[in-house]
């Protein structure tokens, strides 16, 4: 075989090794890869702000992975004290095999904010036909500013978040107006 063919094969093998390392996690350093802890589970919960107690739903969800319930409750309540009590907060808990955990708290759902802004308990039973309530673009903008701090929305533009909120409002039967009459 010619030497350039051997070089091409070696380069392809090296490239495959490098892409395998990169596929583990984007922009991970070798130290991060070697010190990564094995994950036992990822738990998703909806807990009221400032109201985490070691009772259901938090207790059984964390207890089956032998996590420290009181440490989670204290930390969660401290992180969510700026919100009004009983605001439903989405929490994603990563439980590791060594009985430790990390968690991220997301802001309340868009539907919860829309129902609060519109002053209704439920959306329309027939969206597109029956209007449940109306809100203004100012409400949508304020909700978008709050949602922009979410980890999944932080790189989205405010305009695209507003469009998504308007779409959610339409599916709930809430009409979005420029301004109220």
C-alpha cells in the first residue's frame, strides 16, 4: 500500500477516537470525564415553592435512592423563598450511586403564569371556539422575561419565547390582545 493510504487510515482512526471522546459531553475536559460520578437516577418532581417536606411526593421519590431528604428540603426551600408560597416549581434531581444528589429548579410552567394573568382556574374546553379569557402583550412579555432565566430558555431570544407563550395561550383558549379596551 502507498504511504498516503496508511496515513489516511491512521488519521481516520485517530479522528474516530477524538470524536468518541467528544461525544461523551460537549467541551468536557479529561479531568471532568475521569472524575464523573455514576448516575443512579434522574427524578422529576413538581413541588410547591418553600413547601418541600419529607412527606409525599418528595419522601418516597428520594427515599428509594437513599438520598438525604432533609438536606434536599432545606436547600430547595432556601432556593425558592423568593417565590410566593404554593407556586408549583419543577425540580430535576440527579441522584448519584454514592447517595449524593444535585438538583436544578425551573420557574413555574407557562400555563400556570397564563392562568394567573388571565384570572382563570382552567383553560377553555374548546380552544379556538370558546374564549376562556384575554390577556395583553404586556402580560406575555413579563412572563417571557421570567422564563428567560430558565436553564433551557436562557439562550433563546425574548421574541421566540413570546411567540411560544402566545401559542400556548391560544391552545388554552386565552386570547392575546395588543391592549385591553
